[in-house]
C-alpha cells in the first residue's frame, strides 16, 4: 500500500460534502440525485431541463473554482481514441437507463435510502469494475 495515497481527512471532507450536497439537493428539489438521470433529462426530456442543465454546468465549474482557490493545476489527459470514448459513453448511457440509475444515483442516493435495488446495483457495479481491472491486468 502506498502511504502517500492515504488521505483520511480529505476523504472524510469529500464524503461529508457529497452527503451534504445530496441532502441539500433533495430538500431543495424534492428528488434524489443521479447524474445519468439529470443528463438524460437535459438531452431527452423537457422536465426541469434548465435546473438540470445548471446542475451539470455546476459540475464543470466545480473543478475550475477549485483550481482558482487552491492554485493546483488540474491535469486531464485522454489516453484512448475519442471514438472509443464516445462508444463507451453511449454504452454507459444505455447501461444506466437499463439499470434505472448510475453509480451516483444508486451508490450515493439509493444506498442512503436503504434501497435493495440500489444496494444490488452498486454491488454489481463494484464486482464488474473489479473484474474489469483484473482482466485488464492479465492482458
């Protein structure tokens, strides 16, 4: 284990911020948060389109504000082809529609409500993710 990656204070504060954000979103909007549902409503439906667009815009602004406040550079690198990333994005979108939610919807909002469906979905996400990393390691 690399001790440099052990950052309990930043992990705790990040978790508290996520929990507070989910609770605040529910209080202000009367619905649970899930990024795929919000993105889908911006692209496909007209239900709360402006609110959902502003939420997604806030996700983009967050790292920019972090950079301005902390002065730390945020490095983004794309190591695969753009076409492969687009195909992967479409498949993820299909999967989130099929499972009625994404990792944020099931993993954060669903588990906090003790939803059996969300618990099973999150366990499935984790198992498939672990298997993918293991298979990738053997290739």
